[in-house]
């Protein structure tokens, strides 16, 4: 698009455009390039601002150019652009669809990106853990509802749960390493090719600070309410991640297994026989875990209710997005119900726990391919943008 | 009164006046119903026409003379159509004649104005100056009669004007009357209103002082305007050096007017010449999405843009802020071809607000499209439209359309007469 006269060959990818249209960007072609969106956006850099240029690249099916674009990750879906768009082209939804496409495009292995990216295949994605768990439980002879006091370990032993999820987490990590490498190499080309990498750590730390503070969200106009909801969901997840590791710590370091008995002969030796200490360790752990779950529950409900609210503009969140929001909500609801039913000593707690583990599996195993992958891609892209002096925060 | 042999023209702007005159000169009785106290409509408020840059008063004067000389044209000012019933060849129309409070004895001597103690914002000049409660709408008003604004006049308790008038021309007891006429066909020439710029909160009109609209710019540049033709900015009456014109302010925007108003690009280019002629050191910046100067108007674009102090920048202004020190407006816009989001501080901003069809608000007895313009197909027999009532047109196109509408009105009379 430069001033010099040379021929530029554009290779439109029609399938790519159709894919975007199918994932919520259905009015994409209405855009007439007025650039209202770039003006009302408070997150865009001044040079080559977004989302106007992304709109025309998307219309033209410039998949390759868009895969190098860090800007789609600077966008936080505030939707000021969508609110003011004179054509109802909904740039916010277009950028969201582009992010979805980027996750699928960088996914490793690629078929997983397709599986999780298609809402129609959600049922298959959920069937995988169901079948897997059933096979494991039946080969171990566990496929029944245990008698007596409800203790999940009797139904789905922890020495089954942990190897499954440790394996899954390792695979997720490998997948992310491959994907992020691919993603970084895509980003790191002209016009923003990095000359030096010395700024990596400061940029990364700055990015994390911003994420915790939700600083970019704070600049949103039309979609302000989302900030609190997103913050609760994020903190809920972080809390539950810590809780999980906390439990792993108790189990393998203290040899203290759920349901964490505080009877004198069963408390870990590290407490030096002090029942009070054990009770405190137990209480702190339980309070922390439950508060985290509540944060996630409240945040999840807020996410959904915000979407239903009339905010003066339409945002057709793609079904991709909805599937994910619903699964998070199911995850936390089954989790809380499992706990409540267990405490009520009702055997129905077992199938509920099973369902909960299925959703946990979905969230963790499919992390690199689901919407949740944005936490890795966004963090990477913002860090990169800061290094490339493209981020305006 | 006329037994279905006349044509009613609703709206006395340039389209309605043209339809009525053309039909009358072809030998048919016509009525014009105009809600303002004068004929001429929006054209009377223009400083110059594009692309010839001649004053509209000139053409209006010729039309007014044609009306005066032709007994077949009857017109009501300060009047509104209340109801229409019947069918082609036999429409019963009820017209509400609002009181002018001034009768035909008025010679426009202006003694009443000197006596009147009450002021009102001058709607003809978009509130940029004031008139008394009794006023002449503009220098060349037709009919050349004063009028009292009943919303501000205290009435008989004051009556200072009545005492000042030596012709016995003021009658404060006038009341609204209902007039019934029978006509054979009806032409809606209801025209347009400038889109209300306050509705675009991001463009700051009404908050950022030195943001005005294009119709205000016409009045500022007009010799009979509030500043006697001196282009001044509102905050400090300074003559602006750098003026930005913001195109599509409300038009081509589904949050405001979905349609392209068609004339704003040409109007802005024209107004750029007002600025450039007023001050050789001035610069006009025109921010646009697309330059829509179709057909022969391309020449005008070339002519105006050949001036290096007329700068055309692709990008829609979507935010306007105010510099609190200088009161200068600051535009925020993406210079699309330059690839940069910029902040541009200027002395004054002119919003090229679009044309909102008036028929939308009046709920007239004519079928409208989703934008509020009269549909050309599917109307009741004997009902037609012309000018901007039908589509956002410039004056030339409106005149052609108005002449065509006159012929349609006549054909309707003739065919209904045969039945």
C-alpha cells in the first residue's frame, strides 16, 4: 500500500473469510473503511492503528498478514468500535473471530484446534474424558458407587486422578511451547521485527502487572462492566490453581490425604502433634479453595449476564465463546455441588464428582485450543508489542 | 372551492414553489402550504449555490415574481396540513392557518421592531443572533410581512408594537383558523431539516464551542447573516485561519441517518471557497470517507482542490475535544492514507450534517421508505412527491424533479377528470 509504484500481489483466502463470518463476524463485509473504529479505540497505537486495517485485511482474506498481526491481541473487546460503527460491521466481533482463528492456526497438534474450535464437536470433546475415565475406572474395578461415608477417593482414587492430570498438564505444556514458538516467529517479522531481546523480562513483568490490574480493560468504554467479571474469573482460576497445588503439596509432601483428618494419630508429623496447627492448615486451605470457587462462580454468572444485557450495541459473541462460558459455569457449579453433596453424605455426590472431573479435564486438556488459550497468546503478544514499542500503555 | 381541479403542494421550498409555478403556468390552479412565515425554505438560508457559486436570492426573486404575477397560485404561509381524505380527483384537505398577528397592511417599515421589548433566538440564523418577538424572517422574505412569534410575545398585555404601527397592521387577537380546500392531486415537497448535531455526542456539538454545522456556516458567510458575512468562530468572534470540515456527520451512519445525504461533499467544497476567499492565509481541511462529487461535479472538486490551502484527508473524524486554553477544537481521526491516528487542533470545525427528511416527523399521508423519504412507487393515486422529500438531492436535481412532479400532478387532474 506504499506510495511507490510496484505491483502488490494479494492472495485472498475465501475459506478464511467464510470462517470468520461463521464465527460471529457476519457483518464483516459491511465495513466501508471510515476509520471511526480506530478513532474511538483507546487501546490502539497511533501508528497503523487498529481495527480499521484488520477490517480490510479480513475482508480481503489476507490470512497470512493477519497471522503476523499482534494488534488483535491488544484489543480487549471493549466494543467501543462496534458501538460507534456507522455500518454495523461490528469490528469487535471481527477481531474476536480473528483471535479465535489465530488460536486454531497456531494450535499444536492442529486437529485439536479444529476439534475445540468447532462448537458442533463440543460433544466429542466432552466424550473423550468420559470414555477415558470409564475405561480407567473399570479396569481398576472401581466402576461403582461406594458404600458408607462419601469420600471421593473411594470412587475415583487420587492415585488415578493425579497421574491423569499430571500427564495432561505435561502435554498441555508441550503443546503451548510448540504453539507459542510458532506464534512468536509469526509475530516477529517486519514491520515490527525486534532488533534486540533485552527488553523481554521488563516487558513480560510489565505485561503481568497490567493483567493483574486489568489496566487495558480499564480503558474500555462501552463494555466497562466486563472488567469486574473478567477479574473475578481470572482470580478465581488463579485461586483454584493454587488450591490444586496446595492439595498436591499436602498429599505428597505431608502425606496428608483428603478428607484431611485432624484426629491426633492422623495429622502429619510436620505439625508436631499439634491438632490446632493441623486445623488451621486445614481451615486455611478449605477457605481459600471455596473463596476461589465462589469468585469463579460469581464472575462466570456476571460474564453471562453482561452478555445478555442491552449495552446499546449488538455483539454476536460466537458460539465458540458461548460454549466456553457455559463450560466454565458448569465446571464451577458441579464442583460446588460435589462438595455440598459430599458434605450432606449423599451418594449422588459421586456422579456429580465424575461430571466435575470431566469439565476439569475439558478446561485443562483443551487449554491450548480453547478460548482460555488467550491468556497465553495475549500475554505473549502484549509482551512482544511492548518490546516492539507498539503497546501504548 | 375548486372542485378537485387544483393541485396542492405541501411545502414552499424551492421544490414546492417550482412545482406550483410550473403547474400554474401550464394553466392549473395550485395551492402551496408552507409552515414557515415565508416561502423559499432551505434555499433562502444558503449563501451560495454550488457549483456556480451564485446567490440563491437571485433565483428566488424570479420565482417570487412569477408567483405574484400568477393568480392561479395561492399560498398559505404559517400553515400546516392537518388532514387529507378522499381520493384522486377529490381530496378534502384541512389546513391549519396559524396566526401571523400581522395583516396585509404591513409595509415592513420596522417601527414595531423598535418598540418590541422581547427577544427570541433567530431560527433563520440557527440561533446565532436574536430578533425581536415581532420580526421580519429575513431581508427578502416573501411575503414581505412581519410576523410575531407567539411563543415569546406577551400579547395584549404588552402591545407596544400595536401602538408603534402607523398602518394598523398588527392584530394581536388573531387566532389559528382551519381552512378547508378540495384538490385533485397532491405533491409532497416537504424537504428536509439539518440533522440534529447534538445527537452525535462524540462530535462535541453544543459542548465544544467552536464546532458549528454546515448550515450555520452558510449563515455566517451570508451577507445578510448574523455576522454580515464575516466568518467568525463562536467562542471569541475570532476569524478562524484553520477550519476543519467533518464529512458524513450523521450521514451514512446507521446510528443516525443511514442514507448518504448526497450534497455535503459539494457543500463543504463550496464552503471551503467561502473561507479561502475571506482570508488568503486560511486553510480548509476536509476529512472524508469518500469524496462524492458525481458527474459534472468532479470539475468543481478539481477546481477547489487545486488550491493548495484546501487539504483533503481520508478518514472520518469520530471524536472532537476542546483545548481548554484556546477553546480550539481538537479532532481525533485516522489519516488512513498516512497510516496514523492523529490529533489535529484547528480554530473551528464545521460538521457537514446531513439532510433529515421532514416528512418523517410530520407523519404525512404518504408512504415513506425506511430512511423517511417518500417512496416513488406504491403511493395512492394522485399523490406525488418532489425534491428532497423524495431523495437527498441538490437544488438542480430538485428543480428537475419538481417540474416532473408538476406534470404528474396535472396528468392526475386530467385523468381523474375523464372518469
